[in-house]
């Protein structure tokens, strides 16, 4: 059964704006951001998503963990970060439309933090905020069937994947399929779904903006619960996605390395043969000499192959 929500004029407007900004990002060759920016954004994503759940580690401490430096912090917090680093480094290993794959991801994310990580809950659970019960999740006996239906919707429904990613996120939090780790898992899987729409989203720190609007995030989850529809949550998350893309476009003056350019050009040209001139047309701000150096390095390291000589030279990705 399709989850309840409406496609409002605001949702359509946000979708149009997001699509326009994705075009701008592609034109600026930021669909796969520079290596430096990817690392920064990944750290921001991990720090923000875990801080929402009460983790105390800072961006600097997480950077130290990534660089195998010693960090003084609660053992549980360090373990949460290490698990998150592990899972975000393996996003390509998971199948976005499979419940079994989501459970495997949860097992990694919550390893040694709870009993039976990766196992759907079979007991009842309520979500407490302060002294109030904010949400009573569906009975444990219904979790498997509800999650199965949710994945069927995700895989088969004709709505835009941008919308379905938000619906999935809301419905996941409503079902609350695991004993713990549902918040960070719901945000992670929305990123997984958005990656299906565009590679831009793998390194876009949406969680950082959710953290800045954390109370609004919880409020709109509660509002959608009361309305019996995820419409308000869809609007909220699409606004977050739009803002994250705007932030990415503000840093487009970051210089691409030769490796960044080679990686990005593969997405443009695929396995077709191309010339140095084709490469230059894609990166108008570099010189012919720089293009030649890029291509020479890529040939030497085995990324691309070269055929012909001088004016007849053609290249192709292996």
C-alpha cells in the first residue's frame, strides 16, 4: 500500500529548484566534489548525524580518528564514530531497494552498541522526548510486513525518487524498525536513495543542515504523525536538500585536482573515445598543457588508454 502524502505546489516548486541546482552543480563539475571537499563533507555528515543522537565528538576529533590519531572521548562515542566511518566508506556495497541490505548496514552501524544489531525489533517501543512520549511505534509483530511494504513502494512507485527518499525517511522513523539507531539509519538510507538520483548526494552533508534545524526536524516528524501524512516532512526535507545544494555551489571556486578532473570526465564521456580537445571543452578553465599533463598521468597509471599519435591521438577509459 502506498504511504499517505500529497504532492503540493510547494513540493513541485522545490523539486524544480533542486533540479535546476543539480544542473548548476553538474556544470561546475561538482557532481563528484574535489577530494578535499568530499573528505570535509563526509566528516560533517558523520559528526552531524551522530550529534543529533547525543554523540559528543567534534569535527576535529573525527578527523583525528580518520587519521588514526588517539582521541580522548567516551568509548561509546568513539565506537559510534568508527562504525559510521566504516558504513559511509561502504555505501556502494549496499542495495538500496533491499530490506536485507538495510539490515546489514544497521549491523555495521550499531556493532557492539546494542544487542542483535541488524535485527528488526519484535517488541513494542515508545519514543520519549523529555518527560513526554513523543511517538508510539507500531507493534513489533507488524514491523517486518510494514518494512516489506515500504521497500515495495520505494522500488515500484512511479513518483520521483526525490519525493520517495523523503517518504521513505519519514515512514522509516514512524515504523522505528530497530531497537536503537533508527534516526541515524533513516538519514543514511535517504542518502542511499538520493544517490540513485544523482552521485552528487553521496558527499552532500544534508545531515549538517538537519542538525542546524534539529528541533524543526523533530517537530515536523511529530506534525506528520498527527496529520497521518508525510507531506509536511517531504516539504521540510526537500528544503534541506535545496539548501545543501546551494551551499555546495558557494564553494565551487575550490580548485579541482588533475585526479578530480579525470574522475569527473569519465562520468561525461563514459567508454567512448575522446581527444584532448574534448577534454578541454569539459574544463574550460585549464590550459592545453594542463590537459596534456592530466591525460599523460592517467595513461601512465592505467586509468585510460591511448591510441594514435599527435593529431590523431585518441583516449578511452579502461
